[in-house]
C-alpha cells in the first residue's frame, strides 16, 4: 500500500527547494510524519539519482562548517512526481469513499 | 564520553563501510562515505550519541548492500548486455522471486538455444542423425523401435514424431532435409531473444529486499 510513498515524499521535498540529506530526513520525519531511517534514506537518494529523478552537488555554505551534498529535482523527477501525485490522489479518494460508504 | 570514545565507533563503522563498498566505482564509494561522515558529524554535533546515530544507519554491511544492489541493477539495466544481465539476475535469484523466475525462464530458453546450435553442429558432420522424422499416419501403430535412452537427450518427440538428433536414426522418412538448418537457426534466434527478454523483464521488476526498500510507518501528527 505504501509502495512509492517514500519516493513521493522525497521528490516533493526536493521540488520545493534544494536540500541536503539530514534536512530531508528532518522534513520527512517532522512534517510528513514518516518514520524513515538514515539507512533507508541515503540508498533511496542514491537510487533516485541513478535513475535520473534527482541530481546532487557538494556545496560549502557559510552556515555549515563542512561541505554538504545538496539534492535537486530534475525534469524527469518532476514528471515522476506528477505521476506519483496522480496515483496518490486517486488512491486516497477511492479509499476514503470506501471507508465512508456506511455513513451515507 | 570523551572525544576519543566518540570517534572510535564512528571510525570503525566508516572503515567497515569503506570495505563493504569496495565493489562500487571509486567516485560513488567516496561520495557515499563523505555523505555518511558529514551526516554523522552533524548529528553528533547536535549532541546525539554516536551509537544512536549509527543505529539509524544499521550495520555498515547492510547499509552498503543497498547501494551495491542498486548499482548492480542500474548497471545491468543500462548495459543491456546478456552476460552482465545474467550475472546480476543470478546474484539476485536467491533473494528475489522475480529474479529466480527470470533465471528459470532464461535457463529454459538457453537450453533450447544451445540444443539447436549443437544439432546444427552435428548435422554438418553427420547429416543423417539430425532431422524431423514422421511416421504417418499418426492413428496407426508406430514403427519406431526405441533405442537406449540418450545420456543427454537431444531430440524431442516420441514414437511417431522425432525432431533433433537421434542415433541411430529412425527407420521412417525424414521430412525437412536441408531445411532443418533454417529451422534450427530460427529456434536458436528465438531462444536467444526469449533469454534476453526474460532477463530484461526480471531486471525491470526486481524489488530490492525488505532491508533496503523503504519500510514506513505513518504516524499521526501531534
């Protein structure tokens, strides 16, 4: 049921702004309510980068003491995000209708 | 906890990770190590214990496995070459039902391909032993006297119809003659096509093991 949820949430995060791993993890945990571990996140980022959905770049910002790897969405990633979103909307609408069938 | 006590488990974990990532290209491996180190340093800098941070990554070997698996799958998918694809499917066959099924289909296809090539080779040197023999009509008792079972069966059919290599050859008419060459070549080509299609389909559908696939719980927001 949750297949693709991590991809959907992750692409949604990097679509808004370019982020680094730890910040993505915090956003997914704190704002999306997903309990996702480092051991899951980084291989997933690697996979999405290999398949061309996101790209990465090492940067040194003034606020950080060391370089961070920032991720950004690609055009292919945007198209995939749209497809994931459409699937998600369809699934949630259908499922809500199913759950509320007795309330009518 | 002093600085040395903090650094020791982190250094050990990173060393293990470096070894476990040995099969990746150097650039990828260095990138993954640098990113993990950066993440750990930042979390430890926030006051979280190294053991707690490392627990989020899991064992170095399990963590590395996710990257290695992904790299192998991506490389095999993009290469589209038969041998690397076959190697990758074999590697995943123990952990993935899709890979195991793909490997079975590829093996069957490979057997037919090899069989047709062996038959072509035998036909060149012993034309009388390879062919399509039909004992017609099918409704009547067959005239074929079964020889001893071959150690490696190279023919299909029984009694009325025999196709492939048979020694001694059946005592009823052979129908294909020299047309057996294009027939066998066609079977070899189709088998190779089926083998590649099985491998490609398996590689496309392989889901990485549960240890790597996102395993999520959705919690209500407080």
